[in-house]
């Protein structure tokens, strides 16, 4: 597979989109229900609510580590904002759903502190969003090796 990069940079916000032929409520369930997130990102546990923290297992990362994430905003079925801190730095992400042409568009935004390392971050989000598409279509998982380093140059070029 040769993935096509979709990310755009607006200041220090990296934005990627995907469109689904499904209502927002169904796409929302793929983004928020632990059994469904396990298929494309990883399962999570805890009491998810704004201001609370959950634990997410990064199912497709080496060692499948658990990560603490804070729910910054949760407005079903339209907006979910999450933050986390790990050895790579802070992560502030936002997922917004909107109705388009009888389906739903997912606008994924990673609010970056800096664009340094964008060539490493962008391909990862492309991978995860295509994992979401594959999971929703009951298709085989995508392979990270198809995304990185193949898309690194594109994302480095956005800087």
C-alpha cells in the first residue's frame, strides 16, 4: 500500500481529515467506545468525563504500553479533546465530527507546541486514522511500515 498524506499545517496545528459514510453517532462510537477504539488505537479504561483521566493501551505501539490521557472536552457526538504527557512531550488532540454529503467528516487536530519532529508525528497520525478506516470497514489492519519513513518527507516539507 502507498498511503497518500492528507495532513495540513495551520500555524502549529496539524490537521488531518477522513470522511465516513455513516452518521456522526456511529463514528462517535468508534472514537469513544473502548471495544471499538481497541480495533484501531487501543482500549481504554476509567471514568471518561471532562476533567478526568483515563488509561489508554497503545495497542499498535511497541510493547503495547498504557498511557494516561486527560479528557479536556467531551461533547457527544461532535467534539472530543484529549491531552497527555509522555517522554516525547505533551500531546493535545481534538477530534471534531461534522455532517457532510450524507456522511460524517472527522477533523483530527494535533495542537503542537512546535513543528520540530513533524516528519515523525504526521505519518503516525495518518497510520492511526487509516487504521480507523480499516476497522470501520472490517478490512485488514494497515502496516505502519507503509507510512514511516515513506511520509516523513511530506511532513518535514510542511514546516
